[in-house]
C-alpha cells in the first residue's frame, strides 16, 4: 500500500530525527499527473533556506530531479522524465558536497547521476514529506520511505529499494512504510511525523514487504537415500506456508 497526497495541507513534517550533511533518503513514488512544476517528494532544510530534496523541479514540468539550494536549485541533478501513473524508485545519497541521485521506473535498471558540488544543510531544522514550506505539494503516492544518517553504497541502495523493510538497520533514522496513512516512525527511534490530515491509502509499489527467506536443503544424494517419512521430517516447517507480517512490525524484527 501507499499514501496518496493531493493537496498542500496533506503533507507530513518533522523537527526531530534529522540528519547532518551525510545521509540517504529512499522511497517509492508514483505521480498522479505530470505537467505541473515544483511537485515536492521531500524537502530537508534550515531556517536560512539551505535545502536538499527530490521533486519535479521548475525548469521542466515532467523531470524528476534531486536538487539543492546552490548549484542544482533549478537545473536539477540527474533529471528523469516521469510519466503519470508509473511507479519510480528513488534515492538521494549525500556525503557532504558529494551527492548521487538514483532513479528508475519500476522494472527498469536503476540509473544514477552524481555531483561533487552539492549544497546540503549541515544542521537542518525541518523535514517535509509530500510538500515543502511553500505548498509545492506532491500530487501522487509515496511508500517505503527510509532515511539513514549514512551514505549508503550503490549495492545497499539497490537492496533497500527492493523491499519495504529496511535491510540495513545501522544508522537508520526513520522508516515510514506508509502501508496506511499514519505518522508513525517504525525505525524504533520514535521520530513521529506531524500532519498528514487528508491523506488517503491506495495501492502500493511492486515490491515485497521483506526479503524472501533462505531455505537450506539437503544434497540430492542424501535425499535419495531417505524414505518418504525421512524426507517429510527433514522439511523446514515454513515450506508451503505464507506468512503475512504484521503491519506494525518494528525494525528490530528484521534480520
């Protein structure tokens, strides 16, 4: 599932659980329409308006971009032409002045664009989801929102964009799966969001809740030498069953 935004008043904000100028943001997004500029996915800023984020920026009404308050304020980092009704996976990895924007439509190979002159707030004061302080709201869906106080590697980004649950729990600041419209932080850090009034729930992205379990089997020669009873006794108890995780599972339960 995913949370649907379609008005400025529906955004979520937070003043705690904010990273420094080394962080990773990851999420799945689905624009409901294109052709309107300044549609904000997320915004991280200071009171002095030093900011970073992801949005459809003002220079192109269909381009999904990472942006900052300096070199990429209007030109954007790594523009990707977006279409209405399509799911995209996105991540912005910031390490001081170095930044990499990962983006791809569902089913496509994950692409990236990097810069070494990115402007990032060292001590941000606010975090916004689905809008910015200027009511440039996101018109679409968000799901599987995660943020770390760390610069994830390309391999880690690929894994994290492949499932709702965080695989990496070290340095995790917040996790909002958004399988329902709520402000809860499921990272275990208690960084609850504010707002969200008016948001609704719609179908989510084409990813699983978590990684598939690894089932260890016996060598074929050993199985061939067993009777039927021995084979049944050797089967893992989870085989043939599907377990639906509770929607309120905490990160501590993820292995």
